[in-house]
C-alpha cells in the first residue's frame, strides 16, 4: 500500500460485522471499481483484487486537499462519512440504495446530505425523494457461469433423481422459503426425477420457522428430496447454482435480489415472484416466469411446465444467461458507478 494515502481516490467502507447481501454485492463490484480508480476497502470481509485501508493509513488522509469518494451502502456508513467530513477528512459521499420501501426519517435525513445517490432500480429510486442515478447490480459472469456438464455437477450432490430446483438465501418468511417448500411438497411426488435444495443460513431467531418447514417436509415424506444445506462457503454456493435446472426466486419483498441474476448467469431456468428487481431483470415468458409473491399455488403452476419439459427449461436458462451478459455484468455496473465518481472528482 505504498501509494496510499496520497493517491487514493475511493474508499469502499464495509462497517457491518455480519456477512449479508449488501456485503456480497459490495465485495463483487469493489475489485472492478479498483481497476478504474485508486481504491481501498475499509472494514471487514475484504475481497481479493482491492487494497485494504488500515486505520493508520486512513488517519493520514486527515485535512488532505484532494477529495476522496466514500461510497456508503448502509446508514452507519453514511453517518461515519458525515462525521469524518465534519472532522476534516476530504470526503465526497455517495450512497447506494436498494430498499423498496419508505425510508425512516434518519435515513431520509442522511440521504439529503450525500453528494450523489445511486438506486439499484426505478422502484428503489421512487422511494428516495431526491435525484438518483439508477444502476442495477451486476454479477461476475465468469464465476457465475453454466457448468461444462450439468448432469455431472448434479451427480456430485448425491441427491435422488437427475435434476435440481433451488431456492437460495436466508431461511425466513421474507425470502419465501415456506412458499418454496409448500410448492415442492405438491410437485416432487409427481416428478420423481427432481430434488429440491434450499441453500442458506438459519439464524437462531429463525430456528422455529425452519423447524416448521422440516415438519412439513417430513409430513410429505420428502426428507431425502428437499435438502436444507445451511450456510455454505461462497464457492460451494456457486457450485450449487451449476447443479440446478430451475431456480425459484420466492421473496415476498426484496431490495434487489442478487440471486436472480446469479442463477440466470449460471444458466438456470427462472421462476420469480414480482419482488425486488424481478420485473427489471426478467422478460416474462422469455428469460423467466413472473408470478405473485407469497403464493405457493402460483409458484407450483409456474414451475410445473418447466419440470415437465426439461429441454424448455434448458433453453430458458440459455436465454437468461445471454440477458445477464448483455445487461447485468459487473463490468457494466462498475463503469456506470465510475461515471458518478467522475462527476464528483
């Protein structure tokens, strides 16, 4: 880090101890931004491809003349940026919002004090009440890519049958895990070549919810065909995407919903609730199928034709992959964020 702090142009703060979807999206785009700007990561869970800024190096920036971008993604990072600027750090403050809801008064107050605002969708932008640049999230299409042999990838999992349907994310009602389980309990008995996998963390407060799901699975006698993996390393999650023939995005509400484009990039057919950025990402009937959130009947009805015709599911997955390459790559996201930075520097 010999070039710091004098040459630094961008600080990517991650002031959140628990790994989350916000952290995941931040980790993916930060190394691409570091190719465009002299950048450093400040906080936990630093990814490869971007320098880490120590507290000692950060202190050297105090009262420097040239501005440095501080790109916040949470309230605490906006608060820290404002406080540091008031104390003499030469920060230009950028905030990215993915939330699709009315913000609290403190968030609205903080947003009005930022130098630039980015929203991940038009819906997110509509809740901000200030001018925002809409830049959808991107995904690393080299990492999230179809497998060389999907059948061989599926075989690694040692699941019954030949095909997998997945639902990824923390196990909770907001993610619609219960909707997925209910749909699977109806469909899997009719389609013995399919198994289902739920990849995601069960937090202590969600243990009763997860236990109820396990009871439903046991009542349907599907314990071997509906698997809840728990939290996995990111590399293992990426491999699970490659084992899927179909991905179900079942969130009741969502900021963006990164798993949408991760699954599409890996070539899975997609059935998605109209939550988060689903309507922005998915061309209904072409690169996926859209349905109402929280509706197990609608989910089952959308999944069944793809389970019945695996070739059609594979073709949808190929179209989805092409759409992500065209519209939702990390390089496209980083380039557009870079344009916002350039206007401030």
